[in-house]
C-alpha cells in the first residue's frame, strides 16, 4: 500500500509532459523562405511579407555578397538593400563653369586729366574754283596739285569736370606744284594751296555707362584757305592770281563710343564714331569719321590708345562770286595718351 502514491505521481507527470508537447506542436513552428530579392515569412496563420516597392531601372544593387561558405545572417534578410543612385542623363550638367572673361569696360577720362593725340590722315585731296561765266578750275587736273597726301592733325582735350571737357585740334595743309598745262605747253605755271583747319570748343557727356558713352560737342571753327596761281611768263614777272577765305563757323556734332571686348590684360577694343556739321559764314561743311580704338591701361588711371578708320572732310561755299570747294577723304591712323 505504500507504493501506490508513488505510482500515481509518475502517471500524473507522464500525462502532463504529453499534454504540453501536443499543445505546442502546430503553433510554435515558423517557416522562413528567401527567394531572389523577396523575403517571405509564414507561420501556421499564413502571414506573408514582401518587398515594399520595386527598385527603378536607374538604380543598381550595391550590396556586396558574403564570403564563400559563410551563411548570410537571418537579420540582414529583413533590411532594405543598399542601392546606388545614378543621375539621369538629361539632368547631367557641365563639369565646370565656363569662364566668360572680364566684363567689357570702356576706359574714361577722369576729372583733371589731359588727352593728347596725333592723327595721320592719308587723304585724297580735291577741290575746284568756280565763278559765273568762267570755266571751273580743278585742283588736280588744271592746277597740278597732288591728289594724295598724308596730313597730320594734332588734338588736345582737358577734362575739367566729370562730364565736361575742352577740345582743340589743328590740321595744317600745304600743297605746291610746278607744271605745264596742256593748253599752254610753252609756259610754266606754279600753284600753291594753303589751308588751316582748327577747332576749339566744349564737349559734354550726357550718357555714360561702363561699356559706352555718348557725347555732344559744339566748337568754333576757323578755316583759313588760300589758293595762289602764278605765271610770270604769260602776264609779267610779278603777276599772280590768288583767292583767300577766312571762315569763322560753328560746328556741332555727336560722338559715340562702345566697348566691343575687354582682353585678359585689361586692354579694351571699342568702336569710335564722330560726326559734325559746320555752318554760318556762308560756308557749310561736314567732318565725319568712324573707326576702331584699342586702349591699353598704364598706371594711376592713365592709358594709351591706337585708333584707325575712315574720315571725310568737306567744305563748300554758298556765294554768287568766286567760290572754293575742297574735300578730303581717306583712311587714318591715330595714337594718343591720357594722363
């Protein structure tokens, strides 16, 4: 009878172990399946987890595989894969910023500065003398004067205000010829033409920017011209025919300057155009020039420049008696200094 309680305890323990194993069988099982880039987990409740979003074609897998023979950790299967983003081709910009160079800056004269220049004018010179009921005398064909000559103009400018300056220029011309006219082959003629063209006035800059300027000017013009024709053999040793005019006129004009390009060394290429109209004293005229200028900076705000272009000067008279008309046109070269 003493062994009966022990047998009963052993039977109860066996029954308890059997019941615990039977109840935990289907609910404690977890199945894990890994295929390609998709992770699926399932239990007895049929739970499934997939990758949250598809990877675009422009993305490239960047995760490195493990070592051979080394199992992949289970925790890494549930992490988002590492990807490398490639910029689309239409969004690819330039590899570097293009250097456009320095801005185009036109040099200007500062207050208190002087400008001195010399211009070589390779002019074609022509003119004629006419009066009523007489034939017209041509400078080149009838008087034998040279039709081409290099003349020089000397100019000065002083900037006494930021936008105001005083301008002055003078151009002396002298031509002389000894010739035998076709209608009088046995006689020697001498002709001489002297002309002084000078201007003195004021210039004002109403418009000025970093790359350009527009100026207007008005000046007093003195045009003193003299033509002498001498033939001592025909009418006596001291016989001479001369015509002299001293014209006091006013010239008004405009000057336009525009920067084209500034070089890396600071030099500037610009266009320089000027046009003036002379009037009063019965002798209208024009003075027009156009060209290019290259300026080179020096130090302390000073600079030098070289200029070249085309120029036209024409004067004629509105009179009833003897008249003189002259014209000069051709290319020119100029050099100047601003200090």
